[in-house]
C-alpha cells in the first residue's frame, strides 16, 4: 500500500502531468486513505486509472507509472 501511495504522490507533484490527471490521482489517494474496505477502493481506483492511462496527452513515463499502480492495486483486491 505504501508503494501505491508513494507513486500517487509522484504523479501528483510532477508538473509534466496534465492537471486533470494530478487532480484525479489526489482524489484516488484520499479515497484509499479513508477508512473502509480496501479491496473495494482498490477496484474503484483500478477502473479510474485504466481510463486515465488512455489519455493521449499523458507522458509515457506517467502511463508506465499508472500501469504499475494498477498492478499493485490488483494485488490488494486479492488479499
């Protein structure tokens, strides 16, 4: 979970990332930090991140970070 939060922080603070993507990453982070079922929150975050990764304005290094995030979040849904 810490790795997921750190990656979200890197996206949020990267000025090369479009503003809408940084905003969404911040919302995902807040949702994950709030109490509740982490599996459901991770599944919701995966859905949102998959949509974000299709953004044509997204720098390639950020797209790779998003794919890694999705992979890490998928592990949380299984636990």
